[in-house]
């Protein structure tokens, strides 16, 4: 289950933070690390004891942790396992002297926010590695005792028909944003897609999602409609299209209405539009694109009888400079309710957890970390305003319902499941059909490609 935590280790600007270190084993890193909070938590590791305290060492005290964890390495006896040093920055006033030995300190917390991580060289000097590299190495150790990627049952089938290309230029996007004529040719074979959908349905998949990669509405219109029809043939209850909404924005009201009806007739059940602020000027600054959500919503508002089977949903990525606090969440929800949009999905900035991720980019990861706004602010708002939790995704992301004026809304606090969660539970968020026809069970690992007979 995904645990959403609120970190309270940030200190006032005048406080001098100091580096402290924790020694662990590499195999534990993927188990204890949360990419969204960038925190390592002992509570995530079931064998951990005394999770109310997190023991930390100064640089010249590392041998204490090294000796202790060498014994753990021998006990686990996992190939390629080794020691890993975690560095955090703490307020000295939070440190308590370890009572039993007087060596090292601890803080009253089950987690630390990571600053850097290191391997230990043979001469006992430290070698810094990227957090994402540490995750990849940790997973490589753990996967020997976990199911194969081909054994994971899919919850969804996602089709990513555009590899690269989008009219928007969001700073947090991991896909290159320069549109290319090459993508318009469409290389996906419908028979290949259908075979994957048949296999996915047989394994328990319940929905199809058309997304990116790049912007899916750059796919030729007829090909996109055919893809929706194919998806609806195997998943008639749920076919989702995730888009930036630009193609619809550029249409006249008459064209827009006709296109929405075409999408519905093809079998689309949810039109999900990425829109990251209720103020058009702020959203334009974030996306570098003008999107007319009000104009799109009017088609549903004024002609609800025309859309009995198609719902409109908004996707908002929380971020500094955008929706970043409870007041902004409230304004966003009231704005959506005024447009009679009844579904909103709030997400944290995407952070690829491993260098093996399809969309791994260290600069983009660092940008996302710098602009991260925790989903905890959404959970706090919903709970303080008595929204009712009415559902939960298998990995723990909660869904709430509430009423604003006369409008009832469903709000999802969405996180991706970690790759370790998927491998441990034998269930993946989605089988992902890439633009080149490959099928990956996880976008977090390039090695997750599977062959569908």
C-alpha cells in the first residue's frame, strides 16, 4: 500500500542544517525509499525494529554502522548486495544522543529525507551515486526473488501511439516536446494491439487508456478513432483518452461538439484533460499553451443529453508556482464544479525512480524534486472539509467524494505504484503498448518488455 507521509524535517531559514549519515544494505533501499517524498523510511521494511527512532552518525563514526551492517550482509547472503550510505540534512536541535552507547545520535522519526547516497570503496572512501542508480541496483538484487515481469497481471492496457511530440512545453514533462511529422504516419499495427488487449483482458485488465509519450491527439484523427473503437471492443466499460486539450481548443464550437460526439460514438467513456491551474494565465505559464477548458466543458454543460456515456475529467499536477496549497485546491475544485466537471485527479510531479525508467532524466527528476508539492496537502484539505473516502486503488491511492454547491465531485489523490509494489503483489498498473509496438509491463524499467504470443 502506498503510504503518503508529511515530512517535518525542513527547518527555518536561519537554522544551520548539518549532515548526518545512516548505513544500510543496498537490498533494503528500494524497499524503504519513496520517490515522491524522497524519503527513506524504516517503517516500509517489515523486519525493522524500533521504527520510532532513526539512528544517524557523523562522517567519522561510519565504522559503527559499517560493522553492524556487514553482519546483515552476511545474514542476507544476496548476490551483488553491498553497503549503502545515506546522507541527510538535519536540524541539530532534533538530534538525541544514543543512550545505550553514547555513540551517534537519533531523531524521533521513522524516516529521513535523502540528500545524497554513497557506495563504499575498498579503501573505505565514499563514492556518490545517483539515487536513481541506487534504486536500479537495489531492484536488480531483489528481483531475483520476485516474479518475472511476464507474470504480472495488468490492471489496464495503455496505448502510447505518439512517442515524442506535444504542443505544450511543460517543464516537468519527461517526453521531448518537439512535434515531428514522423509520428503522424502511425506505426502501430491494429492486429498487434488487439492481440495484446485480448491477452490483457484474459489476465484481468479492466480498462484501456490512450495516452503518451507525446500528445495522443497528434495521432491522425481516423487512426485515433479506430484505436478507440478497438479499445472499446475489448473494454466497453472504460476507455480513457488523456490529452492536453489543444486540438479541441482550436476547433470552432460546432466542430468541437461534432468531434466529442465522434469520440463518444467510437466508445470513449472518459476524456481526461491535463490542466494545472484554475487561472488561465497561470496554466498558460505552466503549459506554454492556451487551453479553453470552459469552451470544452460548455459542450457537456449545455448539451448533457448528447453525452450520456462520455465523462469529462481534469488532471492537475501539484507543483510550486501552481496548485500548491489548500486554498488553491479549494479554488480549483470550485472552478471545476462551476463548469460542471465532476471528476478531478490530482497528482504529484512524476519522478522516475530508476535509471532504468523509460522516461528517466536526471535534470527533470531534479526539477520535479525542487518543485514538488506533496499530496498530503490535498489529503489534509479533503479530510478537514469532511470529504468521504469512497474508494482506493489497489496500491493505496484514495478516491474521495464530496459536494460543492449542487455539484457532486469525485477526487483522486493519485500516485503511481512503485515497481517493487507491483513485483511483490504480482499486479502492474498497466501493460504499456509503446509507439514502436513493444509492450512493457512497467515504464519504470526498460527491461520489463514482454512478448505476447
